[in-house]
C-alpha cells in the first residue's frame, strides 16, 4: 500500500449512526483537521499554501485529502482567480458558512474550560474567531465602534454595535481606529497580560485613530484575559 493510501486510510471518515443527530453532524465535521480548516476559511478564500502555513501540523498530503473530502461534502468549493492572480483558492459554500456559529461556540467553550489561550492565536482567522467568541459588552463601554485589524495574513474590521460584535473583510468604510501588527502581537494585546501604552509606536505593533478606543479595547474581552493588566 502506498504512503498516500495509508494516510488516506488513517484519516478516512468514520461513519456514525445516522439516526443520531450528533453522529450525523460528525459524519460531516468529525474528521481530524476538518473544523480547523473550516475555521481558516471563515473570512474569505485561501490558497493551498496559505492553509498549509496557518496549520503547520497538517501535512500537504493530509491537507489535500481533507480539502477533497470537504468539496465532496458540499462545504468547500475551489475557484480559479482571474489574471493577474491566476491561482486556485478554496472557499466556503453557503453550507460551509453555516459552521461559523458552531466554531465560535467551540472556541468560547475551549477558552472557558482552559483548553485554549486566545492570546497565543497563531493565525488571522483564529484571532478573528476568538474576537467573536469572547466579546463581552460592558454597561459603561462604547456601544458603537469600528476597529480595523491589519496583519500580514488577514485584514478585517471588528464592528461593535449595541452589544454585539461582527467581523467583515470587505469593508472599505473609514474606521474609528486601526491596529497594525503580526497576529501574535495583536492577539497578545487584546487577550494578553501587558499594558497597552508602552507598546504603542513599536515597529511590530502600531495603531492609528482613536487612541482611547484602542486602549479600552481589551476591556471588552477582560473576562478572558490571563492576568490583570498594568498601566
């Protein structure tokens, strides 16, 4: 048996009893790496190399197998971008997009139970999902805000409106503030344990716009911070 077939056999789908609602869902989503891949595709199409870079523990062979399975299940589709890009990207179908609420709840559960520390998010999609999962509106905080996050791998706008948080990746409207830096720095700032002021203006972490809004941003997620912040 070839190495590829061995890998396919090892990672192949496990079928549960179709009369069980949980088992039926797991027949679509229960394979190793499947939910992680769907999480990475929540905010737009990604190239094969982008997905491989965001999930370093996943081999190229296993990634190819998983993407093929997700296409067969109607959760992912492959599209060829027009010139000058001329590359294939994978993106979620409408059916695949319906997994967002499930993934957000899984992230929230993982943080609450101590299984995941959001301050160590390693990809733009992980950061964005964590923001959605862990947002906690405060009585005395701003009710409306638009904050743009800019990292090398993903740019998105966090919308705060009347106690809810949403994220968009195609919003070209002006934002109240913008935070710029690598994902690790952005995640550590929002969910971590260092004070905001000393880090402003660094080459690896910068911001523009409403500084007070940026300084107060971690308060929306304070319940999940690892330790108290210092000024």
